[in-house]
C-alpha cells in the first residue's frame, strides 16, 4: 500500500510541476511587451484580430454590450514624431451586432444608425499625444449617422514585434492597441428612446495591425 | 395599462405624438373657423395649415431636426409638405385641369427622388431609375385617385386617416417607433380636421388638406419601406388600403351619392387591408422574438 501511495504522490508532484511550468510559459506569452525597439511604420488593421465594441445603459438598470462585426483601416506610428501619427478607421454601421436580431434590425433603421443613408462610421485622427511610456491621447474626428464631432481616445499600446509564426496575411511585424472614449449619442443625431436607452455610450476599439511599410 | 401610463417614456410618446399636435391643430382650426366666417372659401386652406402646423409640432417634439439643407431623409419631411402642398394649391387655381395633374406628378416625382437619393446613388443607373419610377408613379396615381377634382375631399381624408393609422400600427413592429410616432401624429391632425369639417354644416374639406396628408403619408411610407426595411407584403397591403379607399370614393362620387356614409365608406373599405398588414407585421415581430 505504502509504495502505491508514494508512487501516486510522486506522479502527482511531477504532474503539478509540469503544469505549473507550462502555466508560467502561458503567462509569459500573455504578458504583452515590445519585442522589437522599432515599431515605427505604416500598418494595415487586421480585421480578423480587431474589434470595435460599445456599452450603453438600458432602462436605467443594466448595461447592454454591442459590437460591430466589420472593421477596416490603417495607421502609422513613429515614436520619434508621434504628432505625425495617423489613424483611419472605417466601420460599416450595418455590421452592428447586439446578439439580438430584431434589435439589430431596428438599430440599422431610421430611429438609430439609418445605415441605408449613412452606411459607414469613420474616424480620422488629427494628432497623437503620448502621455506616458505606453499610452497617449488620440485626437480626431468621429463621424456617426452623418454627423462629425471631435473626440479624444485614450490609447494604450499593448505591444509590438515580429510574429513570424503566423502565416500571411496575419503574420509579420505586428502591433496592438486598445482605445476607449465616451460619447453622447444625441451629439450625433441619435436621441431616440431617451427614456429607455442611455445617452452616454462607451466606445472601445481593440486593434491589431500588420506593418506594410517601415 | 395603468403601469404603461406610469412610464415616463410612454407618456412622452403620447404627449409628443398625439396630444400636443392635436391641441395645436384644434386651436388653429377653431380660430380659422371664426376668422373666416365671412370668407368660408379660405377655410380649407387654413385647415391644411392647421394640419401642417399640428404635424410640425409633433415632428419638432419627436425629431427636432429643422436643418437646412436637410441633413437626413426624414428632415426633408416638413419642407416637402410645405413646398409641395403650396405648389399643388397654386396649381388648383389654374384654369386647365392638366396643371392640377402635372403639378402633383411633378411634386411626387421630385419628392420620390429626394427621399430615395441616398439609396439611388448606391445602385446601378438602371436599378435606381426603376426604383425611382416605381415610387413616383405609385405616389402620383394614388394622389390623382384621391384628389381627382375640386369636389369635397372628405373621402380622401378618411382614406388617408386609415392609412396613417395603419402605418402607426405596423411601423413599431417592423423596426421604427419613430415612424409610428409620425404616423400617429398625422392620424391625429387628420382626425381633428375631418371631425371639425363633419360637425360644421356645409364645410368642405378641399384639396390643400388632402395634399398635405398625401405628401406626409407618402414620405413616411417611402421611409418605412426603404430605410426601416419593412417587408413588401406589408407595404402592398397598406397601398391596397389607400387604393381601395380611393376607388370606392371615386365610384360613389361618380354615381352621385352623398351624405355621411359616402364619406365613411372609403374608410370602412380601407380598414380590412390595414388589418391584414397589421396581422402580417405582428406575425413577423413575434417570429423574431418579440420586444427588447
């Protein structure tokens, strides 16, 4: 009996150590960081690894989350001259997805995004101002529902570096960012159902870009 | 139902879309009645103005967009009703009948083009032309059928009222509470003008009032179909309601019938197609999972 228990304990210990080691390795991969000191260049936004999503209050008691399933654009990044950084985003408004087909149909209609009249949501940056080592404020013009307003995104640089393990078109030199801002939907001419749906909308954009030119 | 009324959201819908527009329309109608006792021929023009003013109050409370040039398709609504109604009213005073038809066809064609432009520019030339032509012809034909001459147009008013009620019922089920609000506002101001003209003996309900109603209802139906994505089945039944009402009115007038039933018959005939449209819209709504 005793040798069996020792054998079980030993096997358990070995397994635990192996698992811990692998978890440490996974944790290393999840701690994003700069792998290369030169992320400067022009990037194409990878739509398969990027997402624009939002949260909005509902009925004064809860928060609803929605996303846009399509996103495209480009950006350029130069740490030596961040003021010259450019970002262009285009989001087809009809790609809105709140996990409820009937609501999505209504959101595409004249009460909200009116996608047949205003098919795209766009953002064009005007300047980028670093506020720390891995973040900054991105100023630009956001156009929703045919109305353009100046907005400021809080940007966090997630990481950058060569990722040769991924095949084209996802592999190459990649960089990733996370940007957030808050808008009032009434500023963009979308104030329907004010008593039921909040005016404040929190926008989030998670971007992964593939460098096309350095 | 009491719980519904306790909701500020529902209360604002009813106030903005029905009560306040009705009050404004009624005040103007009553004032016009007393001011035009010596000139009763001007009453119908003032009642058209009352309808337009009541509708614009509802529009202002609900949509609040009076930009010029209009920024969205719906923000063209007040301008189309005002300018189109004025053109039609001027054409009515011309000697030749073809001015009457020509003006209405022109206004319907121009309105269809303006309302559909955001979609037309995304389509091929042929598809855009067919879409515009279909809407323009349907709008013109219904307009001609509803207001064929200078006779009393109360039957047209009742037909438009049934159509507006139908739009107000189906729109929220098919994707737009906003269009339902506009439909309800139109129905309310039509009701005020029609009831007053029925109660005041010898009052006519002339083309200006019907023209304003046709322009607003037509614009709302274009928006419901092309921008809210309402199904063709529902739109066809709404059009059948208008066509049936217009047809019955023409037949009764041609045969020389008169009286209250002549006025109400188009509405009664137009109601069943609206009920079918509502039933189809409800089935579509329930199949999609209901409210949110």
